[in-house]
C-alpha cells in the first residue's frame, strides 16, 4: 500500500514534469535547475546521507511519469549516477553527472585512454560515469580531448568523448551501470507508452469519419486494445524489475523488462501514428515527443537483441530442470 511519502513523491513528479512539458522552449540550464531543486537525483541515497531514502519502486514510478510527459532532461542518468557514486564511496558533486552508454579503451592504473560513446547530455555534464574493462570510472568531462555531440531520434544530445591518459576515480566493475541504464529505459518506455496510448484513445474518440468517431470502428478498437495490452505488459515488467532490484538481484527481470519494452515500443509507435493518421507526424500535435523517445530509448543501454542474448545466457546457465523453479522463486 502506498504511503503518504510515496504518494507525495509521485504527485510532485507528475506536477513538475507536466509543467516542464508545457515549457519546451525553456533553456536546459533553467530546466535542470528546476529538476535538481526537487532532490530527485538523490532518490536512492539513504536519508542519513542526505538523500530521499527511496527504493527502485520509487525510481520506477518517477521515471514512468518522466516518460509519460516526455521529459527532456537526463534525470534517469543523474539518479543512477548518484546512486553508483554513493555505492562506490565517492563524493557526490553538485555538477550534473551522467552515464556513458558505451565505452572502449584501456585503463592503466587510474589513467584512462579511450572513447565514451552515446553519453546523454555529455556536453552539459561536469562528470561522466562509465564501465570499462578494469573497472567503474569517473571522469571530468572537461578533460576530454574531443567532444562531438549529435542527437538521438528524439533530438536529445548524445555526446562522444575522447580521453588520453586522464586520471579517473576507479572502483571494481559490477555491471550495475548497464543494468540500471536498461532498467531506466524500461521505466521511461512504460510511461511513454501510457502517454501515447492516452493520446491515441482521446484522438480516436474525437476524430469523426464517415459520420462517427473513428474509435467506434472495430479495427481501430482492436488496434488500441492490443496497444493497451502491450503498455500494461511493459508496466508490469518494469515493476517486477524494480521489485527484484530492491531484493538485490534483478538481472533476470531487467533483461526481461528491457526486451519487452523495446519490442512494445516499436509496436506502440506504429499504432499511435496509424490511429492519428497524417496529423500524427506534425510537429504541432506533439505526439512525436513521445514516439521519437520510444524509438530512441528502445536501443539505449542494450537493445532488444543484446538483452535477449543476455537472458538466453542466464537461462542456459540454469539448465532445463532449474528454469521453472527459478522463475517461481523470483515470483
């Protein structure tokens, strides 16, 4: 049962993200200031350490709302980075800390040379957290010798950073960065699917064709029903992953959630635009804020194929006789 604190958290997030969605012309510095004032990035930090003292279910709830309102900010990255910094015993900077979705290079002692790829809002960050062969590393972004920023399909900045013998903080690699990055994308996709579904139902009930709302046509109703099933499945998978992470072992559930979310994202984008017709592709309608993010998030921190191979490896390691007992144990 949801406590008063958790309810307040969700109401605060919903209200703030809704307001920020209505201010899409707001510059990034001001937008991030408004987000950071809430303390959301310390959601997973214990109260004794100055954080919220929340859990992964709280993270899932906040990120679903962020996805539903197509929040254009690296909130998920900052939340995960802050959690991992505390877990490693490192001081938390007031600067924005983001994550590298991909990396390659070498670590010699505490000196890193290599490339960090697809860093969300990398050009805006003060620090970047990455997992490389040899450990978890924290690097100052301003020490990069090359900074190249492009954009994902949603228009959000993704930065390529090149470093040469830059001193880094180093901790043992645990795989948590990729795991939690995938979890965050599953939650964001769950929320964005909810948002796109709500828009599609509203449009279907208001758009009149051949003398009645198109939502009265059986084919449209069937498409929306399947869409609703997919959205519900992703929400359930994300919630299961959050519960497993709170128990301390969520790799199996996160793999399932990311596979399910990436698959449903493609279906949701197609159905939403089919229901809206040509107007769904216009900038004025705003549907694209959700569908372009669904397309982007589905491939970040491991796409559907990558996590399917990971899940296959976990299942194969269990063996045929232990798969069902493991599933029931986790349930």
